[in-house]
C-alpha cells in the first residue's frame, strides 16, 4: 500500500517516524521546504515522552509522482482549499484519503476528493513542532500505544479498507475501528474545544488549564455545550482514551465538582500546548473556526446556546487580530456567563 502523510508538522513527523521505524514505507509530504530538507538530511527527530531519531523520506508537493493508495491528511483545515485540489492528480479511483484533521472535516474533504475515497479519524495524542524535522511528543507514550487513532467511514459501514488502514496506522500506535464516525468526531471535538480552546484563549498548557479551578469551570461548560449540540444533531459521544465522554454532560452547574476527577484522569496524560496557541505565537491564522466554531455553528442551527464556546472563539480571534497571545487574566471575560450559567 503506497502511503503518504500530507502535512509533516508536529503530528506528521511523529507518525511518519514511527511508521517507518516499524517497517512501513511512507512519504512525508510538506510544503515547507526547510522542513523537508531537514527531514531528508537529518531524519525525523522525536523528543519529549519519546526519544527517537529515524531516517525518513520527505518531499514537497511539487515532487509527488504517480498515485497513492492511502493519503493520511494532517494539514490544517485552513489549508484544505489549497492542498486538496493539488492532490487529485495523485489519486486513483480506489485511493483512500483518511482525514486525521481537527474538527469535523469529512464533508469538506469529500467535496474535493469524492465521498467514495474519504474516511475519517481522530488522533488521540498531542505534539509540538519545535523546528524543521523535530517534534516533541507531549502526551504519554501510553496514549500513543493505546489510543493513537480511531477511524471510520462517513456512513458507518464496516468496509474491508478500514482494516487495511488500521494495519498501516497500527505501525504508529493503537488504532480502533468504530462505526459511529460522527460520534468519534464530536467526541474528539469535545477534547479539542475544551483544553485546546482554553489553551489558545489563555496562553497556557493543558496542565495549566487543569490546575486552574476557574478555567476548569469553563472547560466543564464547554464540554457540556458540545455534548448537547451533538445530541440534538442525532449523534452520541463514544468512548475515547478509555473513558465515556457522555459522563461530562451537566444537568446543572452543581454537577461540575463531580466531573473533576474524570478530567484529571483523561487529560492528565497530555501536557500539550494547543496547536492553535502555537499558531498564535507564530502570528498564523488558527483553526478556531473548525474547532470551537463548529460547536457555535451547530448550536445556532439546532437552537442550543453555546456562550462558553462563543467566548473562546472571540478571545482567540481577538489575539489573532492583534498578532499576539492572551494570558490567564482573560478568564475575567467569562465572569458574566459563569454567573448566568444554570
């Protein structure tokens, strides 16, 4: 199975290094020439909770030839409109494009490459891009070995190609096939909108958010809004990271203290700095519209209020507009909605 990773950033470097180390032939495709040069000259270097130096093959999109059986899509959603049309000449009729992007990107990806060639998945670990060719694994190695990927078809049908993709991805980490792809997506959306959203809004790591009681009140409401939108849209949360995310729904704010041990158990494995925060630090556009913004849009469509997700989007966009980052003093912006929450 000729395989490529499109987007050799923080996650792509780690996945490509592990797949290559474990016997899979994979090309890392990235538009950042300096990154490609470093990967070819020095190999992929992984630091943090995994120390690995692995020779890999990396190319730019202009150097692609022939067709691929499997493309693992790890570009940011902000790049889809540019990257996906350029991918078409390198797909055959049975090619598989497995989007491992944040948010709920399947319909958009399918609009470019065809629904029949699109499957989706969620990544269960975090990483930070340090410099060309170097990525830091910020989640535990256990998270990679057990919960690296969940994949599925858009229509939930268990087709043989899912086993082929699972076999390939398993070279990088634990991979599970599920029939409820939209449940996977909304569960992953919960994981991202909570701690990634607050990490970007407040300029802190996941551990910083977890250690701040007021930030955790906001996290609990963000998660609750995601779950309620998911339910009204007709989906259910799935088990992820060995935990049932349905537990995080609130009947009232009095439930919040009872959820804290759950958050510590699941997110305590991940001392990540959100990729959106990394983008803010670099002065780049973030994926906030494709993460918390998806919750806000879903809420508008189905009549579910999403004030906490709305505020995260607002704070991140304000930071984007001024080309900087926020700090934990911005928690004060949540005061009014915390007071009015039921």
